[in-house]
């Protein structure tokens, strides 16, 4: 029985080191006020231990923030891709379960988010699905709660009902469990393409189930989403960095790691090398994307000696292209955020009404729109004019009035290998939070952990977990308090228990372990 299991948040099968202090140092604790714990000011003697954090995105800044609160000497190295890297490509939505991020912005005293918004989904034939705001709906205690109320513009009920048994994975398992072709092509396929940034048949079963469970099945309200009222960099990362600097943290921009120096006797990293610059370290956290880590591994004689880092070279990043357009007239776009797929076999894309989302465009007399393309290999090398020529027909099939509009300004962003590709078999190449270097720790949305979150929330949580590992290793400070993913709704827990009992019964069947599972 595959359905309803939590195997997509696996328990690590190996561990290079156990915590020095009582309890599991990355344990999620149910605490509402602050995700980062209380500030520790007991380092007044100036003899602070040094922590180097590589990466300035959700994971890196999350780790740095907690460690600054604990009184460590923290240096964040930004690789030159801009503040927020590797998480500053495209427009990001913030889903209902992102409670640790919401706790963070409360702690920072900022209000960066819009109200909860409606979303829509388009195919080549037009509008397919509108997702209503959960808080506005009467509640149905069934797995079909959201599916029932969702406004499917063209999809018959018989196709919708074939979704019941399909929480199994990837395109092949959707096929195996009887999902209708139309439901897959018009709904689940596009969701996976924009959620995992690649076609479903190119995504691993683990990633497919993880995304669908976390954002769709387990909790009806998960489709509720808010956006930054401007860029994430401007609204969150910049005030966050100012807060870090006020606590004594150092942010060094345009520093690419070229090597690591380690002590052969202790096996610990002692220095982080960035060209001619050297940063001493008592502990190091890598909070970078796949492509950046692979570049560091190839340059580092130290990392090339370790199997867990060599395996990372098998992972793959996904190209992202963002297209921001200003049009010569005001055009009505029904929903602020929209997912699109089916126009091309290879990439999924989203588009956003920036007049409705960004404060700076709220009162503009013209239309400002952004489309973000994932798995955008074919768009990446094109000149700006050719990119716009390809994008306008796609947008016009979704919003017909765009056909008659003229582009007066354009801004194209190219982010090669920026996002993680969770391809089939990729799990075995991914890393855990601890490494074979006792004082080197990992964080990011592609790290294997036990929290159960996804995307930006997972990146931030793994940053807090990495900070906890540093606290444990250096034996100073308090652990970050991580808000766990909320408990399953009653109907999901009941189905999970049924699934567990069925598996137990099947295990008692004679020769049950003989056949391939």
C-alpha cells in the first residue's frame, strides 16, 4: 500500500555523528512566538567562536540569524549571485503551512505579504482551474474538500473522481492507479511541472508524493497563498540582513568559495578560502544550491576526498528564465497568480499580475506582468527580443486581451541551473545535514531532513537545523525552536491508520516477503 504514507520525509539511514548534548539537536519543537529562540548575550569577553555560512538565501540567513542570536561571530559569504541566492529567482508564493517563515517575519517586525489570494491554472486551451481561498469556503471533512469546491472550468466530474487513488507518484504511477488522461494533463501534470520545475515523467516518486501531499492532500487550506508586496529581496532579505548586521553579523558579497582547509588530525575544517581571502572557522555551514556546491566540490581537494560530496556531482539543476513586461494599456487579469502548462512538453511556467501584488505597481495606468519559466533550457540562450516573441503568444492564450497590447519595457532574468531537479533516482545522491567533517553542516531545500516541509519553508527550516548542529558541536548557546508541520486533518489520519493496518495484515500473509515490493 503506497497511499497516505509519510515516506517522503525519511529517517536518515546513516549518521556521521550523534549530538553531544541531550536530545536530538534538530528536533522540531512546537513553539509559536519565535522560530529562532532567544538571544544569548553571554559572549561579552570578545572570544567568540567563528562560524562561516556560505550562501545568503533562506537557509543561510536562517542559520546566521539564530547563531548571531546565540552570540557567535558569524560571517555570511554571498557568492555573487545577489542577496537571497539561491532563492532569488522568480516570484515566490508563501503557502499556508510556512509557519516558521511567518514566525520569522513577525520577529523581524515587518509586514511583507499580501492578503490570501486566489490562483488559477491554464492550459493551451484556456482556463482550467480556479482555486478558491480556503477561509471563504464551508469546510468539508473529506479528502475531496478542496477538489469539490475548486472551480474546474472544463474538467468533467468523472475525471476529477479518478484522483482518489492516485497519491502514488510520477507519471507512471498516476497511470498505474487509474488517473484519467485529462485530469493528469490538465491538472496534476501542470501542478507538478510548476511545483517541481520539470515534467512529471522526469520527477522522482519521492518528490512527486512530497509535493502533492504537502500542498494538496493533507490539508485543504494549503492552496491558500500570499506573496511579497514587492521582491523577496527588497521586502524580506534586505531588512533581515540589516537586523543581522545590527547583531554583529558580517555579510560579505561576491565571495566564491574556492577551497577548504582542514586539520588532518581532527578532520575539522579550519579555513574557508575565497581566492586570496581566507576566513577562519570553528564551524562551517554550506547553504547553497546544487550547481554552486558542485562548483565548490570540483575546486576543493578536501571535498573531493569524501564520497558524500562526490555523489552530489550526479545531481542536476534546472534553468529558470523570468520575463517582466510593461504593456501600453491596462488589461484585466482575473487572478494575481497563475500556473500554466501544456503549451510545451518541456517547461512549465507561472505568470503574475504585478499590479495586484507589488505596491510599486498598484496604481500604474498600464499593465505590469511577470512570467517565470522553469526547465527553460530552450529560452536561456535567446536574446531578449526573441524571448519576448515566444512569451507573448503563451500569455495571449491565457489572457486574450494581451494579443492587442504592445510591450513598452522588458526585463529578462536568466538563472542557469538555479533550482533543484528531483529526477528519478536523485534521492540517493542527496546529502544529510551532517557530513563526514565533524564541523561542516549542510542546509537547503534539497537536503534530506525529517521536518516534512517544502520549498522556501524547507530551506529555512534546514538552516535552523544546521544552526542547531553548530550549537551542539560547539556546545554553546540554545537550540532554535522549530515549528513542526501541523498534524494531519482527521480524515487523512484515519486513512493513514487504515493503510498502516492493511500493511500489517499483508505482512502476515505467507510468502509476503518473497515477491518484489
